[in-house]
């Protein structure tokens, strides 16, 4: 396999933006690593447990973080030399702060990411329809079902099944939160002088393989690796989602 021009990439995103679909398809190509949220929770202890690392007695925070980064990179799948990372916006501040512990001599997040992972590219996966994103999150939170396969098989369930309940205040709260996440990513890209490769959720959902092909080309990988890769995640939006969206818009139009 030819060494790609990059060592790593980061998918900068927010919940319910299609990242599970994109990450699974990238992994299925066999050439783009196995992108996951390796640093999702704000706990170094959780990271150590996830990677089965037992720091030596007296290890400094810098040494511990170095061990974590090495373990994460080692998790790439198959023959791929490319490391992929999914970074949710709410997880970013803690993770980036730990990189400053690892590389205190560097003055920017981008420089610390490059020092940690090598030549790196940035992808921004976002969902323009914040109402749909908010409803998707609220329904998943209430029902416990976060992801389902195209054949109906449950891929990720975090709570016992429950009926979804319309809650306009909760929907608005999520809209505000997800809008803030997009703004935060935009500000971060500007401050770090990053022009990310942008992926629209609606384009990904409508044409997943075409989106995968474009993404592989951006990463300097063979676009043909997308051939035969099928979406392994189904949309959870349904009639209830449409009903909630229509009701929310109607309520906001009232004087």
C-alpha cells in the first residue's frame, strides 16, 4: 500500500450530524483507518481504561497523555497507515487542553495536533437543519435508540425502550446548543488558520457513497476504495419527526 500524504485526519462535528454513518463507511474502505471518538469523555481515567493502559508509578501527566496518544494511533484498522479521529464539539475543549499538557512548548491547537498525530487534515461534518438535528437528538435521548442498521437491527441503544414525547422547550434548547457548536467550530477554524473539507449532512444522507468518494479523494486516498461500501446506518427520522417539526414551526409562527 502506498503511503498516503497524510498521517491523520480529524472529523470535527456535533451530535446527530451523520458522523456514525461517515465513520463506519470510512472504516469499511480499509484504507482510511478506524475513526472513532477516542477522547469523547472528559476523563483521562476513562481514556486509560478504554485503551487498557496502566501508567507506571510516578508517571507525569505529560507521560500519561503520550501513552494515550500512542495507544489511540495503534487502534487504526487493517493495513491503513492513516489515523482517523471523530471529535465532537463538546469534547474538544478538554481534549485540546490535554494536548497542551503534552506539548506545552507549542502555542496553538493545530501545532499540538500536528505534533501528536503528524500531517493532519480537518473535515467539518455539519447539519444545516438545526430543527431536524435537535429532534433527532431528543428522540434518541428519550427512546434510548441512537443508531439502527438498514435492516432494522439496533446498532446502539443506551437506555430501555420508551415512547418519545414532544417537548418544544427541549427542542429549542438543542437548537441553540447545536447552533453554538457550529459557531464554535467556525471560530476555532479561523483562529487556527484551518480551511476544513466541509461535508453537509443532507448530502451525506442523500448520496453516502458519492460523499465517501469525495472524502477519500480529499484525504489523498484512492476514491475507488468507496466502491462496494454500503451505508451501515439507517436514518431514524420518521413520521413522528416530521410531525414534531411541523408542530414546532407552527408554534413559533403564533403571535
